[in-house]
C-alpha cells in the first residue's frame, strides 16, 4: 500500500514548476510525513545526493517537524562535517517543541565540540530551550558563549536572555540584561514584564508597563496577558479596566488566552458580572476559560451559578479536567451544596475516569466540615487516605473543628498536623485558638511557648486598597500613613455609629489573654477596617470599596463591615486569602456561611 502511495506521490509532482532540484521538490511535497520522508530519503541516496548538505538540512528539519527525534538523530549522525547552517537549523527546529528542547541543547553541545561557529540565530534558539527547560545553569554557560562570540549586544539574543533569566526566577540578571538593551523590542519588554509577574512581583510588572507606555512602545496581546495577571494579583481594578478598553478600542483579537486573562482579572477584582460579559463575548472558549468562570462564581459566593455553568460546559461537549473539578467542588463547599458536591466528587472516578488528587480531597473535607458533618469528613480521611493524609487536608479538617467548636476532635487532628508540619506557625495559631475557645488556657500557654521555642511567628496581616490608580497598604494599628490622624478619627466615628446600630465586637477574634479594653482596641484597628476608612474618606459616594487582604478575614471584621456597608451606603468588596465577600446594605454575599 505504501509503495502505491509512493508512486502516486511521485506521479503528481511537477518539479519543473519549482525553482529547486527534483529531490528538493520531493522533500517539500512530502512535508512532515514520516513514511514519505523515508522514501524520499532513499531516493536521495540512490540518486547519489546522499551527502548534499542542503537536502540533508531540509530532511532533518522535516523529520523533526514529523516528531521523530530518533530518525532526526540518525540522519544527523550520518552527515559528514555539518556546518553552522545545518546545526542552527536543527537547534531551531528542536527548540520549537517543548518535548524536544533537551535535544536542542544536545545538538548545541555537538556544535561546540565540533568547533563550528554559532550565529545569533543559534543563540536565540538554544537560549529559548534553556528557558523552556528552566535550565539556568546551562543558560548561564550559553550566556558566556554569547559574550565570547561577540553577540552580547545583539537585541534578539538579549531579549532571549531576559526571557531565560525571568522564567528561571533570576530577576537580577534579567534586569541587568534588559537595562543594557539599547533598542528594546516589544519582545524584550514583554519578557521582562512577564518575568516580574510570574515571580510574584506584580507591582514591578505594572511599573515597567507604565514605563513602556511612556517610551511610546505599543503593547500587544502578550503584554496584556502579563499585565492583567498582575492586576489580578494586586486587585488593580482601574488599570485592568483601562486594558480592557484599550483592547476593545484598538481592535485586538480577544483570543482564548487574552479573554481568559480578562476574566481572571475581573474575578480577582470582585466584578463577576464584567467577567461574565467577557466570557459571553469570546468566540472561542476552551476548558481553561470555562474553569476560570466557574471558579469566579465559586469564590465570589455564587455556588449555584458555578454548578450550573459546569453542567452547561458539559452540554457544550467540553470535558472537565482536574482543575475544573477543584473549582466546582470549592464552589459547593463555600455555598453549602453538599449533595451536589458529593455527586460531583463521585463522578470524578465513575464518569470521567480521573483520579482524585489532594486538592479534590481538600475540597470534599472542607465542604463536609463547613456543613457541620465532622464525623463524615473525618471518616472520609481515615477511609480514603488512611496513610499520611496531606497537611492541606488536615488543615481543612482542623478549620472545621474550630468553626463548629469540636475541641476534642480538633486537638486530635492538630496532633497529626503538627507531626506532619512542625515548622508551620499557622497550625499552632489555630490550635491555640481552639484551646482558647474551649477555655483551656493551660494548653494555650503550652502551644505558644512551643512557638517561641521554635522561633515561629504568626504571619503579619495586611490589606491593600486602590485609590486613584495608586495602591495603599495598611497593617493592624498602622500609623505610617501621612493622614493617619484623619483615618483613625474617621474610623472611630464609624465604629461608634456601628455600635449605635447594634454592632458588638467579636472578642474571640483576638488574643484571649488581652483585657477587654485592649481587645476592643486591637479589633478596631485591624488592617481591613483602616483600609475601608481610608477608602470611604478618599472616594466619592457610590464608588465601591475594594479591599485585598493577605489572610482570612476575622469574624469581628466580617461583622463590622456589614454594619459599615449599611451606614455608609456603599458596596464593600473584600478579597481575603480564601474567597470574596460582597457587603451590601448590611449583609454579605457569603450569607455568613464562610
């Protein structure tokens, strides 16, 4: 059958219409189809062109494109004295596929050992492979070769080096290379912005984006994917909206990657309706886009909508992946949809033939625990994960014990958790709180002494708010702001009005050894209350207040903000470590189920 197809293939070729030799034309027509390449290769050898470097170079590229690295190496090893063009073509071809990146480094090493001079194209390709493999050590060696061969100021090589160092987390060297580029292309800017964003330096990413705009460089879709991710991290709603307006105003293609980035930005800034607008406007939606929207509904307290969207995705013929299940199970946990959550968890194995991972187990335990089904949650852990359950699963169980004041079970779970992660201060804090709520102050003292002995400190909480496109940070009792006196005075008045309306401080939210007056002071000046007071002072009536907090919000702040939202007639959106709380007219979107 293959012989017949070969004859048909040969008969349909019209080499006289192409400017290349017949053998070269046959290669072009064969394309990246392995069985035809084998036959053209045989024809080349029989015709006496088996050592033609141009034909072998083209054959190598096509063999690589066909996905056969073994055949590619076989051809390569038969080439006598490969030149720079052949090596570079091969390195470039293998660098295009992440699966073949390691072979790009192999061929580059052969090139070096053969004393064949590399070009700037060689370096951009092999540096890309180093970046894709996170091979920082190899990348530094290649950087040395770049300098030795005089390509240190080649703008394309420099841009590749910025991407390499950024992807490998070496931002100091990434910035050093970036600052030395005389004429920065959009690729160089994008690589540096992306490097900052991917390594958790969202503020620096946005700062560099602002500088890029000042230099007159036009951003592209890749720029905005990184900037939107940085906006999502910081809760920089104003800049995120500006990016969206720019995309629409300049007619940029809202592809699935850019569209999903917009969805994530709006969700992380607490604007679910805008996220849904973007989702509905996308021409193409893959499972990542659907998952982002499902997760957005879940984290913002719209569990039923998350589940409905999950089923709509299935009706549209898309199969959920493991992350989709994490999103929808988390939505069920936050909304108390226990029966739906049980069914979805069971379907992971039964319907979709996937293996539940740690994240899925955490979601189920969290869902059962929040609903007060502590025995069922604990039995699930013992039966499904009898040996060494992951600390995240035990943490979810411990949080449920604290929530429902099951102190004996909580202490039992905490023992396993501290044995698994003895250096994690968060576990000691929650165990201390459980003992304190049970009135076991002797145990509280023991736990805290253990923390002191191990030099463990509770993570410092802080809250941020964006006002006039500038982000302000507050911590508990913070007096570093230039308008501290006005902020504290306004907050004191606000809390007095809350007390008049029926607010009572939830003193369990602070250290239990404090005196009553000290407790109230500690509660009043929590970081989110200070940020809200500043926001109310600095924004016009009707403007929503958006707060980002690095830790879980305490019960007292949750209670107080409900009163503040009613008194100020403002919508207040708080994104804490776990979810969003939308406060309006004295109530919260979580319905106090959190």
